[in-house]
C-alpha cells in the first residue's frame, strides 16, 4: 500500500510522490474520494497551448459512472507533491468527456478513461462576449484573466506603456488575448520590437504572459544530466538546488530549415498600405541582420547548480553567416492599416507591420533544438521554466565528459506529470515526460564543414 504519511519529508525511492487524495465533485452535488478507484492520472502543460489538459484512468466495479452519473462538467481535484517539496499541488479539473470505456475480462468492472480540462479552459469555452477594452497589453491581459478565467496569479513580462483600444466582436477570452499579443513588446528589453512574440499559457501554479525570447533568459531551475552518479539528498531543498538524472535523450527534428524558410523566419519582405492616410512602406527582414534574440542575455556562472560551478557561455545564432537561405525573401506579406480609426489618441492602434516578422521568426526559431526526456516526478517544475541540460559526450577519446555543444540552458516547452496509484505494497509513483527547446547554439557554425578522418 502507498505510504500514508502525507507529512513525510524524505524520498523513499525513485519516482516517489506524496498523493494526498483525489476528490470527485459531481455537478451540483457533494464531494467524495475516488483514490481507491484510480489507476493513474496525468496533467499536461504546454507553452503553445493556453490551458492545462489531463486524463484519469479508473477501475469502476460499482457502476459509479452510470449511478452518479458522469456526463461531463464534474470536477476532479488532485492533491500531491514530491516529498522534497513543501507545497502541496491542488489541481482542480473538469471532466470534458468519457474518452474510453471497456469491460474487464470477468465483466465485474469497467476500465474508464476520462478526458480532463482545467477550470479556465471550461470557462473560456462558455464565455463569448462582444466588448470594448482600452489599456496597455499587460493590463488588458490581466483584466481578461480576472474577469473570465480561474482565480490564479498571472506572471507577465511588462509590456510598453502604449495604450491600445480594442473592439472585440463576440470573442472568447483567449481570442481576445491573441489579439493583444500581436501588439505586445517587452518594456524592459534592450530591443523591444526584436523581442516581441508573447505567448499566454497556464501551468499548475499560475498563468504566464511572457515574451518567448525573455523566457530563455531565465536562470535555470534545475540541472539535468544523464550521468549515472548524481548528488543525492533526502532533505527539503529550495528550487534551483537539485540535480536530476534523465533517461535517454531524444532529439526531435532539429534545425528544420525548410519550416524556417517557408514561414519567412530567415528572410521575408513586408509591405503596408494605410487606407486612410494613403501611406505605404516596405521593410526587409533577415534573421542574421535583424534578429536580436540575445539582446538581454548576460553570461554568468551558475554556481548553485553544481558543486564545481557551470559557466553559461555566449549564445550564437543557429544559421551560419552567408547562408543562402537568409539572402532572399521566401515570404512576402502585406498589411492593411487604418490610422486614427479610434481617434487621434490611438494613432495607427496596431503593430502588425512592425512586429509580425519578428514574432514569426522568434516563435519558429525557438524550436531550432528540441529534446525529449523523462525524469523522476517534480511538482515544482513547470512549462515555461528553464533548466540546464548537460548530456554526456559520446565521442571516444575526448577529455571532456560532457557534450559542449548540446549542453546549455533549455526552456521547458511541454511537461507531462504522470502519477500511477499504488495498490497493496506497491507504492505510488510519479514521473514527468519533458520536452526542452532552445533558440541558440553554444558554438558558432564554422564557414566550412569538417570531414571526419578515421583513425588508424
């Protein structure tokens, strides 16, 4: 049976977890625990999706599904934490659908898979309102969240002080936020326009409205290594002081130059025409000349991550100087402008021509390197956090044990929290599937490729 000492502050085994309870609240009724029926559950975060998603697998031997009945909109609350984390995660989700239902071999129980969405995702789907709003991008997003979504803290990169006026025609909250992101530039960036490209997403802890490039500038929260020997600790430790071993690393479709080219991320030509003032203009965009993703990056030594300290090196662009793909436009875009349509105070009231080329390039190039791995469960690691990945070098004869090029700060773009509920003497287990991305290289691309020479 799983350990019932929910106040435990030490790790008993790999993938250890303190699962306090799983509570079902039928629509318009009381609550009760379904922990004994649950086989496993998952909670999924993704910086490219606005809201949490999840699922839960149950074995129903008392015909619970039909007797309640479960028909959607029921609430399920998960309470759990990793033993070395002080904070218990209380995650409330809504039953979106009965994903799968099969009878067991002896027909004495049903195995049921329920699809789950967050409370905010449900609220987003039922709120579609026409309204006018005025303010800075940061204030507008905060007001939309406060008015329509779950009562969660929102963490934002402050946007410029420019105020915009919007007339939203029968849109959901996230559709309104999507309109706002097209105008957002980071106020404190050294190059605000070049670091546009805001994303809005939900984690188990809060909402985030962040510039994709500024996310990469965060101090990494954990050190991930595939070394077989790591520093062990059974005590509660603060974030940013834990090393975690990874399973096999899988690199997914890296350096996708075709996608980068087709989206105009490497080179594009952009026109605008103002229907009211009759002005027009044109701007060329080149990744090598106009991208400034590292404008706010400052290399530093990450002493807290490891006993020997790790130097965070200068970051290099992912395309070589003189690459033909960056020398001619692969996409031509036109933008229609209606200056002063809301009055002199708001001017042109949009930034599509100035920002779209940077937004597209920043969001596309953010996935130049994509890595998947699996780690022991971490209830204090979220999508949008940064980690330092230090994989082993697999080249024979190298003095350095870690791969210099692949090592560095990565952004957690997706994380899948999966808890399997123990039965009898089998303990509960918790693991995380993690996808990491980065928008830079550790070493500059050489002008000419190197041809390996076999030894002997």
